[in-house]
């Protein structure tokens, strides 16, 4: 029986030793697992810190963009206001110009009526006959020659040529 007791005690010691080895291995495995988790936790904490910095930077940038948009919007409204003021000013100028144009058209109509009366009255007057040199001066003027060239070509004075052309309304 002592052998059985020794054997039982030896078996118990072996079981205890095996259990101790297993427990040590399990502790080591758990310790490695905890180290990995701590490393990952540290890595995730750095990532979260970087993400927080990025969010802060994005918030500052979006604030800058909103501020710039507000400034540009204000500039745009100021430009629109100036444009509308100019358009109103030009509208008034156009009205004034149209009024002036109507006044000028009325004067032209009056002048045209007066010219027609003068023309009709001049038809009833005696016509002054033109000599050949005056007719030639008129032809040269119609062909584009100036007063000096015509005077030289016809051996006449510039004043006489101007008078002939003026009477025939070519100058």
C-alpha cells in the first residue's frame, strides 16, 4: 500500500506539475496577448489623436471657407448695387438723349420744310446760265478732285472754283 500511496502521491505531484506548467504557459500566453492589446491600444490612441487634429484642421479650414464666401458674397452684392445704380443713371441719360433726339428731329423736319420752300421759290427765279469752264469744274469736283487741283487745271482762281462749287452745293 505504501507503493500505491507513493504512486498516488507521485501521480498527484505530476498532475500538479503539469497543471503548474500549463498555468505558466497560459499566463505567458495571456501576458503576450495583453502586450499585443496594449500595443494596439497605443496605436489606436495615436490614430484617434491624429483624427482629432484632422477634424480640428478641417473645422478651421471650413471656417475660413465660410468667411471667404461671406466676403465674396458681400462684394457681389456691392457690385450688383453699383451696377443697378449705373443702370438707373444710364436709363435717365437715355431718356434725356431720346428727348434731345426728338428735339433735333423736329428741327430737321422744320429745316426740311424750309429747304423745300426755298427750293420751290428758287425754281420760279431766273436761272443763271453756266459757261463751259464752270461745268467742267463741277465735273472734276464730282470725280474727286479738290479745289486747288481744279483751279490749276482750268487756270482759274481758287475762290472762283469755291464759289461755283458752293453755289451748286458740291463743297
